[in-house]
């Protein structure tokens, strides 16, 4: 089986090297692997940086190509990348994510079946700065049912070809990872044990903007594709919020402050895409 790793990259010159360094340090994967970096609408040297890793990929025994698209947009990047991909398994990787060495191999093995399957690893949510509110918010967010149960898939998600056949081109939506996840039932989603590092948005204003965008993205899917909502996880709520709040009241206050601010119009952005960094 062949595995394709697709990386959309819009002005990611500051982040792509670390992403590719981690990816190309992966353990051996059964079958061939190709990496496709889709530079889209870049105003920096993202594509040039990616091309500089082609020889390193070949030394690792993997193929690598770089698509340099004039137009920006993540969904268009997914569509163009998929058109170039030849793998039986498709791994969608954000350019600011660092995979652990076993992750690609574990995902490829999980998807090596004729049945439609979706897979991801265990996210290690990182906070790099010294923003106390972000640290407290993150600590409580990690206890929410979305993070504790199921296969969240943000930053890295994957599916085999039979699973990807469930829709045609990627639609113009905000929450691509949610759309992908909900095209599979909970029983079809596989959580492998390997981890990946995913950076949390930092700063109160940016947290509010991005969390609001995520809420809008989920609401958009519920409105446009209501049948998919039946595939959402049926979360176990045996540890209620009030008990988690008592365990860590500072983190709870930070979390609730952000969630309340999300409902206010003060920090509202007119842009469908809000970068967290």
C-alpha cells in the first residue's frame, strides 16, 4: 500500500521546516510514501523551502513534490493535492504540526483495509508562550468530552480511498477537519497511539476569534450537511463540568471567559479564515 501525505502551506516559511524535519524523521512505513506540499497563494518563500527538502525525502526513501499554486485557499489546496496524489491512504497534515516518529506508519497500517476508515493520532497540545490565560484555558479544554473521547483529528487526519470516495471535491467550508471526521461513523474512526504536537492559539483576542470561527464552522456543517451530525461522538459525560471546575477553578474561569467572549460581537472578525498565529 502507498501512503500520500498532503501538506497545504500558505505563507508557512516560518513553520514548514520544523514540520518537514519531524515528518522526514518518521519511522519506516510499510509500502511507499509520497509527500506533497501544496504552496497556495504564498507571498513568501514557502515553495522554495519545500523544494529544498526533496533530496532529504529521497534519502529517507520517500517521494516528494511541491505544487506552487497562484491562488490561495486550503480547500482548493486539498483538491489539487489529491489530484496529484497516488497513494491508497491520504494523510492531511497542517504545516505547523510536528508528527512523532511512529505516527505515519501507525496511520498507514490502520487504513490498510478495503473498508472505509478514518484515522488520526493523539494530539499533544502545546503552548509555547508565557500567556497565563492560554495555559489555563488549554488545561481545561483538554478535559472536555471532545478531547477525552473519540478521534478529534485537528491538525492531522487521514482516510483511505474507499472513505474518501464518500464525497467529490472538497466543498467551500470553514471546518474541513470536522467535515472529514463526520463523514465517518464513530466505529469507522480509528485513534492510533502515536502522538503529534499541535500548537494552541495564544492570546485572549486570538483565542476568541478562532474559537468563534470554529463554532461557526460546525454550525455551517449542521446547516448544509445535517445528516452528518448523526456521526458526531456520543460523549460520555460521567465527569460533569462542575466537577472538573472544582478540580481546577482557575482553568475553568479562563475557559468560561473565552467561551462567553465568543458570544459577544466586540471581537468579531469579518474574515472567514482567522489565523491563530
